[in-house]
C-alpha cells in the first residue's frame, strides 16, 4: 500500500508531505495507482519550482520514498502559490484514494506549535 503523510502547520498550511510504499495494484511498469501518485506528486513539485522559482527540499530513493518540505520564511505571495499547488496535488491524490482505497492511504498530521 502507498502511504501518504500530509504534515500541516497549526494554521493549516502544508509544511511537508511524505510518500512511501507500493500500491501492488498491478505488476511493476503497469501499476496505474503507482503511476498516478508519482505523476501527481512529482508534477506538483515541478510546478512549484517552475511557477515560483522555489525549489522545495526533496528527499527520495529508488524504493518509492519521496519527502518534500516547503522552505520556511518565504514571501507571503510565494507561500500562497505553493499552498495552492500542493492543495491541488492533495485533491488529485484524494481522488485516487477514493477509487483505489485498498492501495493508497492518506493520513494527516497537524503540528501543535507553529
């Protein structure tokens, strides 16, 4: 199962997200759930970089792990653009979860202090 953890600040902004695991919906190379999650998450990160000029902090490996953290101390307008792009990513991931819930699970964690 693909596990997605969305970490939010106390004010509700997406501070980071982590994706790990495999969907096991189909064999490697034919797994549409894995492909969908990868396309949506990497596409959102690429959109942030292309549209804001900000490169989020990224950690990944070849086993399907991806962590992305929004840099701190950004100008308000840049932070808002990044939030909109990542909230759009989350809507797409939730849509995948609705259809393939036995292969993907999204969980949320909210920080207690800002």
